[in-house]
């Protein structure tokens, strides 16, 4: 609820990456916030949706690309890249890795529009289909992957 309200009012780069409830703010001897004594964030603090594992090879490969860029081990197919701490520079690096692997280009606006593994996998498959002349066997393999 809070994140949705903030999304309506703030640009994406200003949205907090995580929310952590703090019962009592740590104060130093000068009466200021003791930043070094704030709770350490964990991967669970970034989770916003229930975890769902990759369903096919494309989603698995995208998860691996995100893991490298975000430094997070457990990434579900419905996790939002930007909610996990990603930003536009990381999105460009992910797009470059996608282009290197599948020879399809994902623009930054498209990345902001489709910020989950499930959505990006669909874009990758669509772009792959559009950019290649595939024979029937290749089309059937791609269709099988999408419907897993």
C-alpha cells in the first residue's frame, strides 16, 4: 500500500528499495541518528511478492543474469527488478546481457514497462521470434518452452 502510494507521487529512482520496521531509532551520544546501528537489510526485506521459481530455460537464464547484477540469490519470476534494488544503469547492463545471449535488444523504456522476469521472458521470446526466421521444429520448441 505504501509503495503504491509512493509510486503514484515519486519518480522510480526516488522510491525506497526496502521498508524495515524499526521499533526504536538508535541515537548516538550527540542525539543524532546512529546510522551504523540501524538494522542490516536482508534479502527478505526486498521481497514484495510470493516467490515463484523459473518455469522454463528463458526465465532461468534471466534469473541468473539478474543474480549477477543485483547480487541476490533468490529471485522469483514476479519480483520487480527495481524493487530488488535495480536502477537504470543496472537495467542497461541486464539489457546488454540479454542482447549478448539472445541477440535481441530490450530498450530501457521497455525494461521499465516490463520489470519482472516473467514479463521480460515474454518480450525476449517475442523479439527472438520476430528477429529470426525459424523452422517448424524451432517454433514448436519455443512454443513448448512458453507453455511449460
